C-alpha cells in the first residue's frame, strides 16, 4: 500500500491503474479511522480492483467554534487499518495542497442542507460538498463509499452527484456499532467514562423509535416524543435535534407514508456532539434486510 501527499501522485497512480483496465473505489475520510471506516474500505475492496482512501481533516466544513484543532488524528494507525482492510493507496494531503491560498470557489447546495445538521452548522455542507467534489475530480473513482451514520451527508452527496452529473456510483453502507449499541465515531474518544455510558441514550432512542415504526406506528410526533423522552431522561444529554424527514429531500414529515424516511438526531453528551439515526422504507420491509427496496438500497447501497 502506498501513502501519498500530493494530488499529482494520486492522479499518476490512478492513471496507471486505468491503463491496466482496473476499477477504482474511493473512501473519503477525515482520519482517526475505526471499524466503521474499515467496513467501508473492506466493501470497496470487494467491489473494485483498487481502493483509494483519503485521510484529510477538511477545514472548510468546521465552523469557527468547532473542533478543527482538537479533532483526533493518528495517521500511522490509519495506515495500518487501511492496509488490513485492502486499500491500495492513502491520500493524506495538507490543507495547502487541497486549497490554494486565494481559493474562492465552493460547491453549495440549497434545500437538503437547511435541516438537521445544516440548521445548526450552516457552513458544514458547503465544506463537505466542496472537498468531496475535489476528491472526485482528483481520484475519478468508479464508486465512492459513505456511511449511513452521516445520513444527511449521504443524501447530500447523492443529490450533488445527480445534479452535477458526476459519473460515479455512490454506495451507502450501514452504521457500525459498538457491542453495547453506540454508533462508532471518531468523536467518541472525547467522552469520559461517565459520558460514554450516558451516550448510550442515543442508540436506545434509535432502537426504540425503529421498533415502533416497524411495529406499524406511522405518526412522526408519536415516535419522536418517545425517542426524546429516552434522551431527556439522561442528565448529561442535551438535544440539538431529533427529527423525522423524507430521506431523499430532507424535509420534515408528519406521517410515514410512501417514501423512505430518515429519523435522525444530534445530541450533546457533555461538550461532545454525537449523531445517530435509522432509515425506514414503508414500501418494502424485505430486500436487503434493512427495510429498503428498489434497485439501490437507500441506506446500504445493495
């Protein structure tokens, strides 16, 4: 496995693979990789001849009071995980490699970014769309892999690819959880032992809400009230949002009817903001086994 730091090196290697007729998968990450990231790389390696992993803490998606400087980093550990998972190349640029000093061009999106995380992090998705677009142009992959834990991001990237005619298949992959249910996240390292236990209120709320919906509850408020009650019972938890939206358009809904829905939350445990969610398609409870249907699974890409 190679580790490179420049755009030119990535392009040179990808062009060489293309000359051999090989397919290329991309897994964009911000580093400090865990089993969730590993699952994306493993799937990408199974579905492509070569896999590129980007390991880049993107400054343009952090607000001025957010954790850019303290975001956890361990590149040596990341490289070991990438190699074990089957990656062929890790791209680890400096911000100056990705953004010229006088850069003033961004990729922005309306509508899908006005709710959920976009409501309280107004510049976040502009940064996400910009850096992912740049990675798509640099790597030119056949497929790119994103986790369902960042479900709004997955919806935003899919819409961006459609709207801007990127010739790339976007593959969503299921949430990977700890044994006790907590969704794996690089930010889990911020939690104290007491906060780590308190954080389980997120997955308890997700599982409770999902169970209600799968049992036939179709009123969004009923489900959300039950989920909020579980979180509010935890003294260390402070809700940013708990909402149910049309997954394709990220618009709040009152009833679960004929489209896939995303039930998502962001919750502060102490000072650490964590997210979790579930996706449900009322049209089909079979298919891949995650409640999705159609030619492409809405959460796992099957």
